[in-house]
């Protein structure tokens, strides 16, 4: 089966010859359809740069990124914009909902930007809102919603266009633990029921434990990879913590 | 201590205050200059009619000033609100340091007071300076001589300016106090994050408000059209108030009404970023409905004054043709009862003046009917006409038919045939008063020297019998010679027509003659065509200047306010555009969004102003009785182009800066 996302030996450099920083240093991995993959790492590990490159916000220095078989590293800007709208969905840490629009309209906006026919919009929104449990709050403005509700509205906006890949950047970063749990459960549900492919960047072990597979990054490289397999979430969480403690402070660092 | 805080913050935030401060000073300067107009008369040697004219203009300006002060007041309160908004965080810090609301409010009062005093001082100084050149200007336009140069300060205008601006600053202080006493500390500190709250939240309420506003405006239009322009009529004033309230309610309800209307049209609403545009505009118009009202009314005053002035100028230009039909005229001045009227021929001989052979001339007398136009027209006059005292109170002049035909022959016009029982009216007053037109239509007979004469032409001849320099309106009756035999002479006159000579030397000779008459106290005026036309054009030029000045300043200041609001909006909305970009909106979509939003924001108040102007022009047309003229003449077309260029220029600049603010974020 063709992978949804195929990252092929990408590198990203910042700075000039004398003083080069390798934000991403030769990373390769694949994500198949229906996978829920987490990317973990400390600040400065390159996880945000990786996400920016995949989301076409930033460009790679060398290497290729294939999404749905399409090489996005050689797309021109006009086609790139179209590609973003059609193939990618975004969920941000700070929700990024428009305060002037209702929840319903915020979700609709993703569809109108895509150029969806007006008559299909309502049914698409109702469907996704039902799945994320926000059907009752569709008429409300963001300031009337709780943080968790806002993030679920943002998630609805990301998946309503039926993208090939959903990119989530620290989605639980601004939520309390209860809201975070609810959100992650809806991610799991989307992943299971709709076969949505999700790539989630986080530094929080609890959040990461909801995914099927985790890439650990350090200094621009993939340092480790964990697959959940048949573990319970609790067991998986325990394994994550082990890796994190290894990542966070090596004995060699102390020396 | 508080004084020092206030003073230092005035100085520190001078960058923020600069526009505010300049606007204030400029407003004060303008206000004073125009209100001191009547005082300028003291340094001018002008004849009674010009002085009356100036007085009339000053009266109109003082009425306009009330409206202007509301406009300026609104602007200043708005600009102040804008500044306070930007300083909320600073006020919040004062509060966290334990300063009470009253003390903060006191600091703001001090600041407003300081700025107000400075602006008043500078504005008045500027205004007094500017108004000195006004007198020179008026002298030039009215062809009046300046008396010994005198520094004119109009204390009544200063008092008026201080009173009006004092009230404006007082309302700013009240406004600031309300803001400070209402806010919570958390709001002050988070001011940057907080959205402006919506005034009308219920969509149905805005529909009702919108409908009420339409009804109010309809009533206001109807009343104003029925009463006509009549500042002394309280019903007319009521219609103005209704218009203002109606406009305000229109802006309060408009956005909500259209939002609801367009939301029903799903194909429109769910297309591209339309819903975002609508929501943005809806919020902005809703929160700014007061300033939108002020801007719209300001644009209305601008458009109306510009079009009326142009229209009026066209009229004066038109009457100027008939006003001075001869190359030159001499007229004896008004003489007290019982005194001798000077003999023009004798005066010319005394001055050793000889006509050149190309100068055809005719001497004649104008007799007095013994009654004034006012008495003759009686019930046809209304309040507005009664203010034209000079023409209406003067006794009606009678001209003998043979004299009239002789002066017609001078300018090679055919002789008029009047039968023995008929009379003819010569007047252009119909250009000014619609009541006169009605009066003439119904006039059948006129009694001269006890004899009733039939009126031969229902439409008066609009060509004057002498060159009339100052007052552009005249009224004479031409009668068969025998009827006027026993009448008293009102004044003697001489008309001269140059048949193919050098106009320049003609002007020079007669100007010298006039000077000689003046020096020797001969009570005869000499008016050459050039001089008469110059004066007539001067009056209209003066009005044009006035209208253009006020109009363009208003146009620019409303455009500036709109621009300012949009740029504030731009920096407030940067995060929204960032979100749009993140969820995939293209640059083209975003630029279109900005364009639509700015366009609607500039277009709506303009459209409302145009709507008001259409009604206003109709009322003004009635007032000046110029039904026969279309305001959409060539100069009106040019004016429209200029207005659109200025306004459009501001719109485009705002659009570009908005784009760059969003792009650079």
C-alpha cells in the first residue's frame, strides 16, 4: 500500500557556511493510511521544523516529502496553496478560531476556502460536529466556548474537508487535563472510525500515549521509535516515560 | 504631582496626540475664522448692499457653525476614545500601583484640559492670523476699499469658540470619566486582547431598528421638502433632528439587517471568504455606528455645500450677463428728500470730460412710483424674501417708454411697442425668488400715477437698464411717456456703449473719471462693464471659495477618520488574517477580502450621504428657485470627479496600507 506520508532523507539547514545549524538532519519515515503517529521531543529538537516542512509552510534544504504520492518539495506556490487546502488539515495549540464567526461558520470557512458547493456545507458540518460532540454549540461564538470545545471545533474544521493527513501541533498545550483527555479520545475515535491519518507533535507523554506509534526526535534526528502494538495505554505510557527520561538527561550529559 | 503625570504623558504621547492635537487646533482655527467674518466688515469701506450681503453670509455661517460644532465634537470624542483605547494598559498599570479610579480620572481630566487649552490657544492665534487675511480677501472679492489698516479681533467670535469648544472638551471629560469608572482592572490590562463588544446582538432587534430608521428618514425627508429651507421654522429643525437620529439608527441596524438578509442566501454567504468579510464589516459598523453617522453627515454637508455653491455660482454668472448690459453707466447716488439730484451732464462738463466719437450715449431719468416692491408683492413674500431688505424696501423705479427704447437702441436692440394702456416689468428677481415668479404670473394690472395699466408681458425682461454693480437684482416698470410726466425723479442715469473702440483705454478713462468724482464729492457712481462683472463674479467666487473650503476640509477629514479606523481595524485583525492564511486561504483571497471590507466601509457612509444630498439639493433648489437649472452641469461633473478622486484616493491608500500591515505581520 502506498503510504500517505513518505519523508525521504530530508535535511533542513539554517545559517551560512561558517555557522550552519542542522535543524533536521537526515530524517526518513513513512506514515500509512489510518495511522495515528506522535512526534515527541524537547524544545529545539526540530519537531516544529519537521511539521512546518510537512505542512508546506517551510521548505526543505535537501530530500523529498511525498504526500499521497505527490512530491510537495517541487510544487510551485499556486499549486502548493491548492494542495494545502485539499490534502492537509491543521490543528493548532492556540485553536486559531476566528472570534468574529460562530463555531458553525468557523468550520464552514474551511469548506468555502476549498470551494465546496454551498448546499453540501450544512450536511458536512452536521456530520463532523456529531462525531466530535459539538452539535449543541455550533451557534455559539468562540468566546462562549470552553477551551476543550474550542479545540474540538478547530478539529472539526481540520477534518471537515476530508484531508489525507491531519497535522496537530501541541493540540493539548492550552487545555486542562480533563479537556485534553476528551480531545484525545475524540482523536482516537476519528482515527478508528473514519480512518483519519493524524500526525501529532507534542512534548507531553500523556498526550503521546494516545497514538499508535511515536517518533522521538533529538538534535534534528530520529532518536528512537516506539510502536504501541497490543499494549494497553498505561503500558505504552510507561514505555514512553522510559524513553523520555533517557532523552531528557543522559548520564553522559552530566559528565 | 498629578499635574506632572498629566503633563509628562501629554508630552510623551505626543506622537499619539499629534493628529488629535493638529485636528483640534485646525478645528478651532477654522471655527474662529469663519465666525469672525462679520467683524471684518469694520475695516472695509463697502456700500450697504455688499455689507448686507456679507451679513447674510455671516448669518448662514453662524447657523452652519452649530452643525459644524457637533461634527467637530463627535470627531474629537472619537479621536479621544481611540487614544484611550491605546492607553488602557498604561491606565491599568496605574491601577495596579494602587491609584484610585478618581485619581486616574482626574489625571485624564487634567490632560484633556491641558490639551484643550493648548489647542484653543494655538487655534485661536492661528485663527486670528488667518482672519486678518480674510479681510483683504473680502475686500478684493467685494471690490471694497480697506480703511486704515486695523488689527481685527472679534471678541464675540472668541467667546463663541471658547464656549463651543469648552462644551466639547467637557463632553470628552465626561466620556473619559465614564470609561475609567466602568472598567475593571483585568480589562485594562487585557485591553489589547479584548474585542469591541457588539451594541446590537439580537439580529431581529437590528431589523426593527433598521425599519424604524427608514421610516424616520422618510418622515424627515418629507417634512424638509414641505417646509423648505427655513432655519426659523421649528418643524424644519425637527426634520433635521429626525434626519440625524434616523441616520444614526440606520447605521445601528444596517449591518445586522444585511447580515441576516445575506445569511439567508447560502450561495453568497458560503462563497470564498464572504462570511468573514460580512462579519468583520458588521462588527465594525456596529461598534462604530456613531462615528459612521458623523462621517456620513459630514459627507452630506460636503456634497450639499459643494453642489449648491457650484449651482449658485452658475446662477450668479448667469445674472451677471444681464446685470451690466452696457460698456459703462453713470448713476446718481441716493439723495436725501428735498435735496437736488446732481446733473450728470453738468458734472461731466465740470470735469472737462468729452465723449469720444465711438462712445454712443443716452441720458435718461428714472422716476419713483412711491411704493416699494414689498408693498406691491404683499402676501407673496415669505420670511426668506423679507431678508432682502435693500431691494424690497426700495421704491419702485419707473422708466419712460421712449427713454427705454433709446437705451435699447444703444445696444442695437429693437424698440418695444407698448400700447397706451400697458406697462412692462424689467426684473431678474425671479432668478432668486420663486415667490416672485408666482407673483408675476398672477399680476395683471399695475397702478402708476393713479392710472391702471395692463401688464403686457407675464415674463419680465431680465436685462437691466443700467450697469448694476453690487446688488445683482433689479426691478423697474416701463410705462408710456405720458403716465410718467408728473412723477418725481428717483435718479438720473447715463448709459454708454462703445462701438468698436479700445476697451482698455475706455476702462482707464472712466476709472479716472470716477476717481475725480469721488475726490470732488460728486454724488455720481461710474460703473464700467468690467468692474460690474468683476464684482458680481467676486461674490460668487467668494461663495465658491467658502463652499469649496468647508467642503473639501470636511471631505478630507471624514476620509481621514475612515482611514484611521480601517488601519486600527487592520492591526486589531492581524491575528485573524494569520488564521485565514494558516487554514489555507490564498493571498489573492485575503487581498480580495481586504478590498471588499475597505470598499464597503468607505462606500456605505458615502452612499447614505448621497441619498441625503439628493433630497438636500432639491430643497436648496427650491430655496434658490432654480428649478430651471440642473445642478448636474459641466462644473458639477468636474466636481464629482474631484470628490471621487480625493475619496477614492483615500480609499486606495487605506487598502494598500491595510494589505501591507497584514502582509508584514
